[in-house]
């Protein structure tokens, strides 16, 4: 993880969690910074982080580790004076928020880190049935080729 640890001296609170999309937002108290975690698999958070926030990567947490079935960022969150937490996600992004009017908001990305997906393959090649990837046996090969036939063909005339 080249970008971690990430530190910001603002106070943060959980702002929104969208269960269906597995997205978690933390927002600074002055509403100038926003942290978005995507594809959240697990989280344990305090209700606020004061005195600044540090986000650092760890190699394992509970039953999650770097041999998980899917690549994850395992992150600890720590406030300087109060607040701690853990997030297992595929991506973390910090944006500066600017309000350009009543309804118009622009976001400028200032930090981004994603999980490493090179482990989807064995030795840089697509995993074959019978091999092990992410600590799990591969049952069938998945192709990333573009579908050339319609999934649901049109009805016959």
C-alpha cells in the first residue's frame, strides 16, 4: 500500500452507508473533506473521530487477511484524541468538497488507494480449475471476454 498511512487533521463522522452498494462515507465536521470506502465487506466504527484521522493498512484483522477470497484493503482508522475503527473494502478515496451554489457540489480527489487484484491469477496467468487462488480452489475458469451473443435472445417471430 504505497499511499498509507493517510493523515488528516480534521474531525470526521460517518456520514452515510449504502447497504446495497456497500459504500461508506465519512465526512469532516467542516464539510470540506469526504472519505469514500467502496465494496465494504466489514466495518467496525466509532461514531466520530476527533483530533485528526489516521488511516493505515494492516495485513490481517480477525478472520480476514491478505489471503481472503477477494482482494481487500484492510484499514484501521484512528482519531488522535477519540475514535477508532476498522474497514475491509476494495477502495478508499478522499475528496475535497466544494459547493458551487445551492445544489452544485464538486469533488476534487486528493487521495486514492485500491486493493491489489494481481492475486486473481496464479503466477500472472488466469487460474485454471483445480488450482488455488486467494486460498480457495478454483472450480471453473472465468472469462473476461466481451459477450458477443445476447444473454436473452429476442423472441422468435
